[in-house]
C-alpha cells in the first residue's frame, strides 16, 4: 500500500511548504505515495527524469510544471547524466479550490477530471522557474498566505493562459453560493458551528449541499469541515502557546479527547507532539 501524506505534517502551521528536491541519474523515490488533503505544483529546474504513476511513466524536462492532486499516486526518478532537480510547492486543497473559484481559473475543470497529474509544457521556462525560485526563497524567510497567493497569480498565466479567463468569461467550476460559503467557513466563528453553520451559509438543502460539494470538491460537507478544523488547529498549535483544550474549543471540537483522537487519526501524532515538532521547524 502506498504512503498517504497529510499537509500539516510537512507545513507545521505554515500556509504552504516548499523544497528543492534532487535525484541522481539512476535514483528514485522508494515507493509511490499519495496525498490526503493537499495539492502540489512542481517545477523542473534542471536535468530530466520520469514521473512514476499507477498508469505508467511521464517524461520530465527542465521547464515543465506538474500539478499533482490528492488522488494521484506518484514517485520520481532521475534519468540522463544530470539526474532530476525540481522545486516542489505543497498547499491545502481547500485553499487551492477556493482560489480557483475566486479567480475562475480552469473553468472547464479539466485539471480535476484529468486521468493523472497535469503536466504543463511551458513556453517561457526561465520565467516559470523564476516564479518557483521566488516562492522557495519566501518560504525560507517565513512564508505568509500572501506569498502563496502571489505564487499562484504569477504562475498560472505562464503555464496555462487559456485556462485563466477574464472575469466576464466562463462559468465558475463551483457555484457562487458554495464558493462563498466555503470561504466564510475559514472564519473561526463559523468553523466552530460545523456542518450546520455551513448549511446556513449555503442556504440550500442538506442533500443539495452534499451533492454539489462532492461534485465540485470531491468531499462531503463533514470531511470538508473536519479538514478545515484540523488545518486551523495545526496552525494554532504551531504559532500560539494556547493550551490544547483551548485550541480544541476554538476549532469547534466538542472535547479535548475527541480533538486528540481526530488529530492523531489524521497526523499519527498527538497535538502536543505536533507542537514540539512545529516549534523546532520554526527555529532558524
């Protein structure tokens, strides 16, 4: 069985995670892995390699950009004399979908419906790689949410301009009412209200909400709210000194014990152990 990775175990309270990865000419990942709750964008900086997938292999060359979705199982291998070097940027799927809804990027939803990871063969490789270098540099300095938004804004017109229409163009991939409700759920006061609050914000029947959310985001309302709660809890554990019980209340969990069970199930770490690891990650 392939390894299933969760965002917070890499990000540790930060809005995204970025890293430079190198594989030698004949080296590769040990096994295929998948993502539980995040997307990745990777830009190939130098060399050549292969993207190893359940469905086969895809060649990779300098200047390529690959979008990897949570359901994709993948690994990498270096080829040629230089091996493979790329910059990888990981970010929560909930934030990514919200950004696409807001900007109307990928209006035909082809990125979601593609059989495997989406590979963009770019026209201006230098400009694309400069965008990846900037977001990596910002990550090293201490990233903010704006840095992630700026990365997406700078990158998408370069890799797929036909999928970044003008505001008067095609219909949004998710209805306005759903996009607005999901964005509003990021406010802590709404997050504490859970699925009932999401239904109030959406102002549609529970069945219609569930159908539309599954079609648009591939999630049930319960799973969406739980992902947001755990994401917010991870950020609070990493960046505040509040007690675990206080954070549980802030994020809408009914008790500290229930919060701990959910957190351990998601991250294989207790909230306290996660906090210790996150604090070490923020030390220069």
